[in-house]
């Protein structure tokens, strides 16, 4: 995914009209949004009257999923549309990104929430279209006027904590096999550490500023245990909000990584029946087991990984404990951004399913992930 411009703005409709005019002084624009965002989308397009445009709204229901079938609504929209403007969050962003690549022209995206996880930070990770190219927006606008309230900031806290957990896993994997660029990892760590601080993330302005920096930062492609577990949480219908699923996944993995790294003595063993874990995961999400088994058919564990694991175990344990010590402040920050102060988190999901998911996660993770190494150590 190529780099793109990210801009926080207090005058979206004026700046959007100007940029559209620079891209295409006249013609037909397709505006893609969900039903709940329709009036907002109409408002930000209000300054287009100064240009000679025809505007068509491509509206999706609020529960739309980003998949090939739904993408066709954009791809097969009127032939004379030459520019798309996407409005909303990650699902619309994913659909517009793929459709614009197929149609072969630029698009602009507007996010009216500080949670730009699906729009920028996660834009390159269009899982339903993993075998296809996607196009980055020419500009991603973040509406500063819509970030004054609490909405979206709780998700942002979850996203940032999730990124910290993903970064920890990448650092662990890098010690085992040198898979990632060391400088990139260090730059990521400095930015994430500065964002989390002692765990108190109640400063909205700082959060918004730093999530933009995170979104712009260079990162190595990686399907982390954090992302896999977050997706599973949503697929199991435990939580539907990406920020909250990321928060739950992060807290669970911090505790699981600590348990793995706390085992002092371990010897390389033949992993237990990984196929059983494949069956369990397939059952949890009602998926085709053959697709999950394909992920582990060529998996192998090198004896040196266990040696390296032992060498760095105590160092990595201290790092994950530092992150764990920040959890009370992190969770307090996230919950106080929620309308019900997080009460719903104790009501909406089954913790037993979450435990089953994390203990059967290894078939879906990197060969060198702590989750996979736990199989070799006979843990879990």
C-alpha cells in the first residue's frame, strides 16, 4: 500500500470541494456511505454546487460487510463516474479502496471519527480481498469537528493497545528469526511508547495526533496474533466494534504471552495434535477446517528457536510485564470514553469462548509467534 496524505480538517466541505475541483473540475462523482452517514455525507458535499458536478450516492446498510459481492455496487455503478468519495469507517474504506483499483481512478476518503483504524491504519489489510490489489486514497480527511465528543476515542485506545501487543510479538519473532527491520521496529516502539505513556490515554488531542502519526508510519506487513484474535472475537459475535475487539484481544494476549514466558524450563517437543486446534477454531467460527489446516501443513519448528527463546525469555517477560502494569490506566481510559463506562463489556461476550480462542490460536499465527512456540513447549 503506497503512502497517502492524511489531513485533519475543521472545514471538510470547503477543502473537499477544492480538492475535487483540482482532480476533476466537472463530471460525475460517486459518494459511498452507510445509511447512518447519509446526511453527514450530503453536508460535506454541500460546497460542490460551485462546480458543475453530478453527484450519485451509493448507500449501504449500516451492517454492511466488506466483501466481493457488496463491492460490486461500487464497481458496477454508472460508467461516467470518474471519482469516488468514501465517507465512514473501515468497511466503506475497504470497499472503496478495492473498487477504485478495479475502476482505475482516484478516490478521497472522509472519516468523521477519531478511530481511523479501518481507514488508514488498517487500510492495507483488506482481508476479504487478500488476493487482490487495493488503491490508497489520494487524501484521507479526518473531520476535527466530529472528534470533540467521546465517540470513537474508546476504540482508539483499544487500537493503540493492540498495536503495542502486535509490536511485542514482532520483536519476539525478530529475535528468533530476524524477520523484520530493526530500525522500523524501534521507530514503531518509540511512537507507541510515547502514545501509551503510563497508560493514561485520556488526552483526546494527543491521541488523535498520534494515531495519525501511527497511520503514516512505515510498518512491515505482518498478520499478528493480535489481529487474528481480534478478528475471531468479531467472527464469534462476541464484540462488533473493532476498537473493543482489539482491546479484548490485547488484554487476553498480554496475559497469555506472560504465561508462556513465565515457564522457566521447557524442552523441544513434538507439538500436540495441532489438527485438534484447527478443529476447535473451525467449530468456534463455523469455518471450513480444510482452509485452517492448509496454514499448518508446511509448518516446522527449528531447534534453535527454543534456544533463542530461552536466551531472551526473561528480557521479553519484563517487557510484557511493563505493558501489563499499564493495563489499569489503559482500561480506565477506554471505559471512560464509553457511554456506559464499559458496563456492557461484562455483559456482551462469553469469556469462556475467548479463552478457547486464544488457546487454540496457534494454527492461525506466525510460525515464530509466542503462541506457536507454546505448542513446542507443551504449553496451552
